[in-house]
């Protein structure tokens, strides 16, 4: 049976994970050197991007966000000088790393609205997500019925 384009893209990404881990490792090393929020021209996983609302048109961008791994628990220092700000309170652990990625993308691009995000990869230190964002005031977005429905009341 013939595969569709997006099914083929999905399988080729899974093949990259399983059969060519060295290639993926090189990509992650490259991504680690980039800023934590980076606008990319083309989505890395087109199938996932289309699923969350990406369209190749003006007013829509894709942002790759790097989020550090690990829990939010911080131990109280038990030796040495007690610093004024211990750094043990006001640490919020009730957000997933995906929500953190979406929030950071929104902070970097305040005029854009988040359509959705998807997981890309992870290594021992970071997780990477791609966030699809749309400008609600752009004429190409305002004229698109599907995007208008996805953004809902956020369009003036």
C-alpha cells in the first residue's frame, strides 16, 4: 500500500532516531550552540507542524526552543555561608517542559500567538520543541478561515 507524504516524513524521522543516531547526535550538538529560542525558516518535522496548524504562508513562523531537563526541586544548602536568596522557593514545578517552551516563545515574539508545539529531540541536558506561531493581525492570517478558527477570539 502506498504511503502518504506525511506518513513517509514521520517514518523517516523515526528511522533517523533508530538507525542513524550519530547524525541526530551531530544535529543536537549543533542545536546546543544556538540560542535557546531560535526562529527557523522551515519546520524540522513538517508532518507534526502541519498537524498543529502550520501553513507555508506569511504571518506564520516556526520557533525552535531549548528547555533544560531535570526536576524543579532545589535542596537547601547545608554547609557554608547562608546566602540571602536561597533559591529554594518560588520555583514552579507544575508546568511541563512543552508549556515552558511555548511560554518562552511567546515572550520572545510578543506580537505572535501560539498555534501549537511538538517535541523534536532530547539529549542528556536539554529537550527541544518547535512552536508554531501566527500573527493575528497579518492579512494572510486574517483571511484564512482555518487559522481564524484556530486563533479564535485572539483576532481583533
